C-alpha cells in the first residue's frame, strides 16, 4: 500500500501518515464494496495496529469503516465472521453502543442466543436510551423462546426513553414477534375528542400489548363527539367499545377563556359556561345510559396564560373560576352515573411533565394538535392506570428487600444502632419510602419481605427500631433467611395465593433484580436508583398499582391477608379439616346483588380463575342488568371469621325458567378455598329452588387452563352428566334428589 | 438518508417499502392523509433531531421534498 503515497518530501511526517491512513481507508471501503471481506479485514487490522490511530479525525473515520465492515458482513449473513472480527477489535471501539448492537446482532444471526442476550443486556445497561440495542435484545429473547423476557425489554425501553420513536419501534417489534398470544384478551377503545388526538393510538396499542391485551380502536374524527354519542345508529354505538376515551381540551371547548375573557360581561360568561356544559352533560348522559362502556373523560386543564394576567386569581370572572366550575360540573356528572364515568386527572399529568413541554404550537396552529407527540407516552400511561384496573392487570403485592431498601446500611454488619433510619439524611429517605409503602398498604396493596439476613437481626429492627414506619403487622408474609430470593418469592406467592403476575419486587441490588427478572419474568422488577431519595418516585411512576374504585374490601385487603397468615398457622396446629373449620367460627351470609355490592362482584367475576366453573366475564353494566331482570338472580356470599371480615367471596348467577334453574356462573375466591363454603352456597341455592317449586337444577363446567380444581364439582354433588354444549359439559339434578350437606361449622349470619 | 426516510414513511404510514420511491407524493398513497402527515412530521423531527416550521410542514408533499427539507434543516 505504501507505494501509492505521494512522495512529496515537503510534507511533515504526521501529515504523510494521515494521508496514508485515509488512502488505506478508501481502499478498505472499496474492498468491502467488492465483497473482499478478508482483504478489507486484514487491512483494517493492520491500520488498527498502527500508532497513527491517535489522530481523532482518522479514529472517527476508522470507526465508520470498522462498523461498516461489520454491518456488511451481517447483511451478507456472514455472522460467525462478523463475531470474530468484532471480538478481535481493540478496547477503543468497544465503548460504543453500535459495537454492542452489531455484536449482538451477529450472535443472533449465528444462532448463539445465549451470547447475544448477554452482550445486549450489558449494552442496554450501559446505553439506557439506545433503541436499537433494546430491539436487538428483544429479538434475541424472542428467538430463544422467551416472550415474557422479550416484552419486558420493550417495557423498559419505553420507560427509560419516554420517546415516541421508541414506541413506534417497540410496536413494530411486538407485532412482528413469533409468539403472539394476545389475541385472546381483547379490548375495544373508542376515541372521541375535540382536538386532533388520534396519534394516541400507537401509544395505547403498545402499552396494551405489553400486558398481553390486543386493542381495537374506533376513531370518531375530530369534534364529532356530540353527534356520535347522541345518535344510536352512529359508528360509536355500532362498535360497542369497552372504553371510551373522551378527550376534551379547554381551548376548543371554551376558546373565549384565552383572549376575550376581559370583554365578556359576567352574566353572559356564566350563561355560556352553563350552556356549554349542559350540552356536554346531555351527550355524555345519553351515551352512558345507552351503553355498557366505561367512559374516561379528562379534567379540564387550566391554560398557561390568562387575559387577566397577574390579576386572574382576584377576578370575579377569572379563568381559574370558570375552569373550576367546569370541573365541578364534571364531578357531579360522574357521581350521577356511578362507576360508568371516570375522570382522568390530566391537569396533574400535564403539570408533572410540564405544559410547555406538552405543547407544540406549530402543529396546534396547523392541525389543532393540543398535545405534542413527546407528551403522549405520559398521557397514554395515565390512561393505562384505568385500563389495567378494568382488565385486572394491576399488581397486588410489593415484595421488599430490607438492607438498603427499607433502611440504609446492612443490619448484620453495621448493627441495630448504626443503620440509617430516622430524621437525619439519608435515614429520612428510607422513612419517606416506608411512609409511601404504608399508604399502599392502607388502600389494600399487600406487602411482603424477601431478605437475605439473619432472621433475629432483621426482625429486631422491624419490631423495635423507633423509626420504623412498617411493622410486622404490615407484612402478609416475611421471608428473612439465606435462601435464594427466587425460592422465597415462589413461597410467598404460594402462601398468599396470588399469581406471579401480581407481584412487584423491590431490591436495591442489581444482581438480585436481574436474578428475579431472569427466572420469574412475570414479576415486575423496577430499576431502582442508587440514591434512596429517588425510591418513592420509582413507585409513584408505576401505573400498575391502581384499582378502579376503592371498595371496602380493597381497604381491608392488606389486613385480610394478615388474617390469612394467622389462619395458616392455625391450620398447621389443628387436626382434621372439620376441626380446623370449626375453630374458625365462620359466619356466612348470602344476599342478592345490589348497587353497593356490584363493584366487588364485578371484580370477582373478572379475576377469579381457579374455583370458577364457567369463567364467564361480565362488566358491571351487564351484571346490573342480570341482577335487575326477573329471569335471573345474582347471588353473593359474604363471610366473617375469628380473624376478621373477609368480605364477599362467592358468586352464583342463576338463570330461571319455570321448572328449571340454570347455574350460569359459580365461583369462589381463592382466599376461601377448602373451607366448604361452596357446599353451604349450593345448599342454599337448591333450598331456594325447592321453595320456588323448581324441579331441576342444571350446572355447567367449561374447562380452562386454571380451573381443573372444579372439574368434578357437580359430579361430587350428585349431579348427572347431561351432555355438552359447545365447550361446556352440562350436569343436572332433580331438586328432590339433592342431599344437603349440613354444615355445622358455618353459622348463618343475619345482617 | 433517502433510505432512512423511506423506512420512516413506510413505518409511520404502515405501507410496504417497495411502494415508496423518491417520486412518491401525498396523492399517490391513500394512507398519507392529513392526520398521518402530522405523525410523519413528528417522527421526522425526532428521528433527524430537527424542528419543522408551518411552511415546511405544508410544503412537504412528496418524498423528494421531504429529503430536501430534512437535508436543509440538518445542514443548518
């Protein structure tokens, strides 16, 4: 090569070397183009060994050439060669996201998924906002037959970048993956808005697919919401959505607030406000009365500027007062319709991300885009709080590490007195984190401990440390030992009887987090910051811990699970099942569903999988219709025992004909399995049938992956098989043939 | 860059790459409507780290004009 250099002696040595390097680089490019990879590689390696490479300009050109060669090799499907080439590079080239991504892709191509995953995981950890790396890691997991791991990668990508580009890439990946079983769980969204809001679709689509739900969308078009809601024959009614997103922007709804506010007379202004809201109220009410959908409407947001400027708050006709008025009306509309309408607190979301950040004046002026693409991830995640709660995809239990998670330091090494917990920083950060966790406990989230420690050291802190906020009574399950955290978590899941996808695992140690992520991908493992002052923010940002409404059961749930543990101890210390059940002193009460009990019954209908004979899901609206109709009954069963009120734990839906009752739904919560409450429940129903002169009762069993526990239920009660209907096995029994089980240990509770 | 832009149009509009060339204009693709136009602009702005004015947005009516506008913006 050297002989093609100019022989001009006036050039300095350095310049000469530079020219020589450029020339070689050109040659290399040429060789790659011609497909002579080995030649190109040899030259590149020779150049890399050369000292000239210290020049930044040449270095950057060389990086381009190196990666160009690797990319070309990958495109030519020469994966093994690409791996060998990339691995032989010097360290300089390895501190680079492109290096990780290319090496990962080469391993992927060569079928070596194990190495691909390991190199890409390292890359994603180092370059947290690199979309290409995450997408390659997704591919590696997908090839490896690990769809849950793959999806978790995309979840992390969207959370750590918040970027629309990341959402689009992730969506393409998830749609193109090999294993797609989201088809079973669908949800239908209708988008109604008074501004250009259709772009929300891809964000919601991805967020739904991340939790294995396949969404369908109906977009009504800009400003069509009144017509669509008022016309029973509109596309909206035809689509029969599960969820209506009604996005109303203050500017399009009440444009006078922005510039004309100072000119309008008081009477006219308030008349306008009343009239405008009345119109909206009528449309929403009409739609709510004629559909089963849940309507999510956003709160009216305050504009960033007022025509009254600094005097706005003092004015009788202030922007603030008008917006408040609209929001009060919205709240009473929402109350009027029970749980059918939910208010999305967009004001809070937008103030969190910043209203200026969320605005795009160019696109607003051009196309009435009130919310910029960059704010969409935040808005979509907020909607998902409701979607997850509606589809019962929310998480129910937080499993916590102790050292450096609930307090600073390591109790086994630093000692009880020296751990960091109290009013002094950094101890105050841990106190605050514990306060947040306690607030979750109070609204029904279950807490548990999974810690590697000497039991005595750690439990002493929980019991006796003066600054602990959380005490033993707040934890439904405590695992403090030296076993693997995976085993402990599995035991916790077993003991409190929840599926792994109900858990969040919080640990300051990245290795433990990785272990749980690898072994138990159903568990949500948020990335924790090194600094404990950031802990509360991590949990606050999760949109997985919400319930649609706080039922009394939810508020009690944390306590109920405590009762569950005490009941377990009792189970171990007593002898026969009957004796155990007797000591529980259960009091049961059966009732017909009403508006107070429907929310909890809806929850049970939609999330009970094990003791559920037909696993039919109904919305609250459908259940209300069933409860009100004379041709059907919706029964609930409540129970109390010595440890406390367990609440509503059983549901039967009964469809009635003259001589025959058909049990359409029969389910019991997993909290009370093995307590013979189902016997009590069935006795009661058959008793009612007898009273009503019914001759036969029919039951049905539809097999699912999770309900094998009840496959012989009707057989066991003396029902005879009576054929099949689609997926269902039918059973029937003559009422006079039924033998009631007399349940001495269950008392009938008259409430 | 042409390839990157065609990729981006294909992904945002959900149209096969083969259907898009430098000569393709808004009238050729039914998927490229005014709403999709806004999504395209947002995607371009993020991908190429540029910010487009109203004039630029309204005059970007073909792949060719998109390439011109983006090159101009990235060079400044």
